[in-house]
C-alpha cells in the first residue's frame, strides 16, 4: 500500500546536503526492502492516476499560469492524457512483462534453461524540461515505478507553479524514500545530475545534455538523454499540399511550437511552394484567427524565449527571407503577454539562424527542393533529428525515406502522433538523444535485464566437464565440433 505521509519534501532551492540526504534515504530504503511486488507497483500506479485525475484542473491552471496562458485542451490532450494512457497501458501489461522471459538455448548448452530476469535498478533520477512540465516528469515516473525503482524528480524551474504542485501532489501519495521532488534552478539541477543515481533520465537541450552526461560519467551512472533538434517535415509532390500544410502547421503551432517533436521546418517541391504557402496561411488563419485573443493559442514560456523568436525572425528578414505572420496587428507579436504570432518564413538559406538552431517556437521555415534525393541529402548533411515527418501515399517511397534517413522516430502523413503510441519506443539518436522509454521500452530502460542460465545436470556432466584441464581427446573432439566448418 502507499503510505499517506506529510513528508519532509525539499522545498525551494535545495542545498547539496539536503539533496544528498534524500538520495541516501532513498538508496537505503531501496536496498533494505524486498523488491516491490506486482501488487505494490499497481498500487503506486493507481495512486498516481487517482492523484492526477483529482488535481486535473489545478494542474491545468498551474501550467497555464506558468505559460502566461495556455489552452486547457492542450494541457489535457498533450500532457495529462499521455500520462494517464501510459498508466493504463502499464497496468494492462505489467504482469506479463515482469515475468522472467524464457529465451532459446543454443545447441551446445541444450537442454539447460535460459531466461532474462528483470530487476529494478535502484534510485532513478528524472530531470524534466519546462515545455511539457507534467508529461516530462510523470510519464518517466510511470515507467520508473512500474520497473520497481525509487525516484527523485527535478522539474524545470521555468514552470515553477507546476513543479510545486507536482511536488505537493506526489508528497500526498508517496513517502519521500520512495518518490521525492527536488525544486530549484540550474545550480540545483547541476547538483542533482552529479548524484550517484542508478540511472538518470534527462530531457532538455543537447548543450545541457552533454553537461549532464559528463556529471553522470563521474559515477558511471547510465543516462537516457531525451534531447531536441531540427525535425524536418518533407512533402512529396504527389501529396495534396493543403492536407500537408494543415497537418504540419497544426503540429507546429500546438503549444506555440514549444514541442520537442514539432516539425522544425517544412520541405516542399519547388514548383508547389506557392500552393503550400497559401494553404499554410489559410489553415493557420482559420485555426487561430487572432492569436492575440483566441484562447486556443499558447504564450512563450518566458520573455527570453519571446526575445529569441523575435531575434530569429529579424535575422532571417535581414538575410533576405519573406516573413508571413498570422493575425491582425500582430506583426511583431506582443511582448507583454509573451504572445508570439504563428510565423511562416520563405526564401530561407543556411546562413540564417532559423536554419542553424532548433527553433522551439511558432516559426516555420519553408524550404524548397528540386528532387527528393536532394531533400534526403540535405537532411543527412545535418545532425540526426528527433523526428522525421514524410507525406506520401507510396509505400515504396516511404520505405526508401525511412531507410535513407536516421531520426529518433517518424510519423508518416502527419506529425507528432508516433509519440502518443505506447507500443513504440520514444527517444532520439545521435545529437537528438540516446536511449528510449514509453511502454515496454520504458520498463526495459529502467530495469536491469539479467541473463540467467540454469545449467542442466547432463550438460555439466558431459560436455562442460571436458572443457577444463586436464584436457583430453574428448576436449579436442568437443572443440572440433564447436569450431566445425559450417554455414
Ligand atoms: P535546457 O537544456 O536549456 O534546460 C534543461 C534543464 O537543465 C533546466 O531546467 C536546467 O535547470 C538544467 N540545467 C541547466 N544547466 C545545467 C547543468 N549544468 N547541469 C545539469 N542541469 C542543468 O532545455 P529546456 O530549455 O528546458 O528544454 C528545451 C530543449 O529540450 C529543447 O532542445 C527540446 O527539444 C528539448 N526537449 C526534448 C524532449 C524529448 O523528449 N526529447 C522533450 C522536451 C524538450
């Protein structure tokens, strides 16, 4: 059962001693007890699910306050639903996944029994990013607890109200030696990443990912890095431009582009640019007719991110880009309430900052390509993206694109949706990250998969016996058999 305690949670910015104390308390608690049973893990998931649903509207409000304004539907759809869905998915599958996996035994050891035994790792650290402050802390927590671990969470300081509410909510259902939330800024985050966790999951930029990996390496702590990058949306000439524009723009302007798997830029055939642009402008104006007043449009998380967007657009304009912003009187956006209008950019080149760094905001550069091969070449000349989107109904061309490009994941004929499929691993590759979670991949990431061989008595007494000195004719025969010429 879950203990209901009012526990000494670390509030405000945590000192190094406090953090180490909580860590040691968790480590001791983990090592002094039996591994959590299936029933205990299900209890934990149930408690988490009940708490999330109980605090549903408080969480939505906290996220909206952190953003200055965010459409409640976006918080419910893109933060709460995936966590709730992951809990339900884990509950449906956990019993089966927790069982030792029987695997085949090779000829030379047959009929010994071989299996993979899953064990919790211990204390797992979770460092979340601000853009989906609930999803990026609680979805990993679901996987970490399902695998039987204890967890320390460091939410982002850029979404402080949500972080505090998560802390209070978890303190109400879990004792601190099981789940703890650490609050604080970059200094606390840096200290947190230096704790000797049994596994550390970090979500954030590639720049900070390197620092986290360096700190973790001092303790040989394995890391899962969920980073970002420039995810392309490539449209084949045979695909209806209006449909592609609708799907790409909708995905781009969700959460005002502050989504790690948002399409960073679009690539369309040269001859279809005008068609795509017209459709993109029309659909965005229809979905978000006046971004300054519609309740459906989210703000930039803080002033520095608003300023960064304005600087990116200005840099592109100065270098010859055409800028199209959606909404009346929103030519430059609104600094006070951090509304940055949906922005489409054409005439783009690689000298512009929008093509050099991850945009992470509501600005969509639209590139053109002369042939699909040049588009593939362009994508492959850049760092591996977190996601790739390809619009085409030809299965053979889809396969060709998937084989020729490397990305963390992909959605075909739409954007972002692969992230919501619990049966798929979610993670980056190369500069966009390492390791994966969600569903079975999450359970495996946060478990030690111990290979176990139960030696058969007959094998011990026959073949294995002759593989030790003093070597005999039988040893040579067995070695000849093992190294026999065969295909
Ligand atoms: P960030 O890397 O700038 O900051 C992340 C966190 O790192 C901050 O909360 C900060 O406290 C902490 N930090 C700063 N310095 C540190 C240090 N020296 N050691 C340890 N921690 C330190 O990223 P961000 O602005 O929070 O998020 C944006 C980035 O995250 C984008 O690149 C986006 O693509 C990526 N992202 C990825 C995913 C994913 O699932 N792959 C999800 C969301 C966001």
